C-alpha cells in the first residue's frame, strides 16, 4: 500500500486529508520502507515547514524517523517566527532535549557503575 504513494507524496502532503495519510505512514511504517517519502522532502523542508499541512508532516518526520534538522537550522530564525514553522522548531527543541536528557542519564549511569 505504501508503494502506491510513490510519485504522489507531495499531492498528499498538500491535501487537507491526505497529509494525515502521510503522517500515519511515517508513524507506523519502518523508515526503510518509506524512504521514498522522506527523500521527497529533502530539498523542500523549509517550504513544507511553512505550509499549513506540510508542517505537520515534517513534525512527524522529526519525531519518528529521519533527521532533517540541519536543513531546518539553516532557517531557524525565519521558521521560529512563522505561523506554522514555529511548531517545527518546537519539535526540534523537544527532540534535542530528549537527546540531552538521555545523554545525561547515560553519563550519570556510566560514572555510577564505574565508581563501584
């Protein structure tokens, strides 16, 4: 079913209802099976981040699979002030905080077990 989207991803992303289909695939299907979906976004991350439906899709990508943060960080000032882009920035921040919390937990555990 996923492969039937190939060539039609952007049409679904820009559709009021279709974007929910793409989001669900991103949430539920393994990343290697939806790589063609993710690769469609590579050169359009900022544009999609400022789109009313596209911003939701980019948020799911950031939450569940591939890391597109580099492209987002290039336009962080603009996106942070944008009506829809700010939500994408918020997801990036939450994701980074989770990584930092896990790193802190790992370091704390590492030091604790090495001192035993």
